[in-house]
């Protein structure tokens, strides 16, 4: 099925030291072919996965890392258990060296059990790694993390931050869906899910179209990319992405950042608040609030407030840190009631 998906647009010739603005401003995903091919760890990976792992270990400080061990019957998928009462994996804290050893042991035994380090902060566990293995996203200050594991499958989910994922060891497959495919992806619970973001409940490789008929429409909009060591992919905010590790040993470094300043908070918080106090209103009141949100937020235009003296615009004016602090204080006070 995946061979029928449209390919993600490929851009070649970029270097990690200078990411153009048009990349991080793109509204669609981009494969950044060979972006990090000059990283020393990628050059080591060209020799062997073991050589790249040994290079990484030079920086490892011994910190225990969040680790996921999947159910033997799930063939690498990080998902719910069969009766949807929990999850088909366990979480623990483990060392980089122990995870690497166990991944090799699982491969030698023929096991399909997923085993991976889950989003470990690079600066916290391998300090100094980024001195020679980094990308320049100035003026953004990205959160950088690594994922190390075997053949794993993470169902379609989305993230609020923009994301550049760099493949260092092994191979990765990304299947992406535009944000507007939300209703066709059959997203599961928002607050009961395997890893934080809500995920699609449909098996991409074996979809049950009787149970999930609208999924056909989502597949019609799917884009696919398969990345090798040195390749990267830019995933814009809110794009759904299904991710697979394709080799017995895979390592990926992710960069997450947002275009909005930290002091305004995440749009996810506004959404969560709306679930609490708008979703349960009567239909006519919800429509009234939808009109208000459209007018002031989604269809915002200078004409909407042109009749107000500029010095009296208050929170309707350009947002700055002082206004954000004032709003946060008001919200905090009201939410404590």
C-alpha cells in the first residue's frame, strides 16, 4: 500500500550550518536530502552501526533514559493492548549501553519486540555531542532529543512544534497526512494514549475499512519518505506523521521549535481549556463562541478593531511579554476558583 503514496518533496544541496528560512517557513513537509551527511556520527555510520554507536558513547554521561519495551505480539507497534484497557508496552529507565546490548540480543533471537529510548534530551545525556553534530536553526533555540531503537512503529500523531528529524543510523519511513485529515484518521483518546500526543487507531499496513471507512480519504492525501543516514525531514506544526524504524538498529536526532515566543504559552493549552468550558455548552452558544473566535482569532483583520483608538486596544493590540504576563495572571487567578 505504501508504494502508492505520493513522495514528499525532496530538496538537495543544503548544509546543516545554514538552514534557509524558506525551509522552516514551508507549509508542507520537505525531505532534506543529505542535510547532516557531514556529521562525524553519520560518517561513522557509513562504516557500520556499531562504529556510530561507539562514537556516541564517547559523550554518554551514564544518565538513565526513558526506555520503552513493546509487547512481543505487536510486531514493533507502540500501541494499546487488545482490549483497550492499557498499553502493549512497559516503560522503565535504562542506560544507553544496556539498551544497545538488549537491542542486539533481541535481533539475534529473532524477536519482533520493540525496544527503544524515547526522546532523550541530547544535551542532558550526551553533552558535547552537538559541538560537531548539530544544525543551525538561528534564531530559534530548539529542543533536541535522540531516539535509539530497533524496528518500531509509531502510529500517526501530530506535534505542536515544528520538527526536523535527522536520521543518523539505520533507516526511517515517514508517512504524513495534512492537518485537515484529522476527521479521517480516527484519532484515539486525547488523554489516554501511548506517548502524549493522541494517535490514529487505524493500522496503516492493514486498515479495516469497514470499521474506519473515512480512512480511504486520508490515504488519498498521504505522502511518504524513506530516509537513510545523513537525510532529514522537515515536518511542519500539526502535520500528522506515522514513523517506522526499518533496520535492526536505528538512531534519530530530532529538533523541535515553535515560531511563537515561550511567554505566550502553547495553543494546546487554549484547546484543552476549550474542552473544559466551551465543548459542553448548548449548540447555539457554541456557535456564538465560534463566531467570536472567528472574528477575533481566526479571521483577524485590522478592520475588526479599526474603530477603537490604538492606545485603548489592550489585549486586542500586538501581543508582547507584558500583556502575556497580565493575561496569564488573570487566567491563573480565575482557574483557581
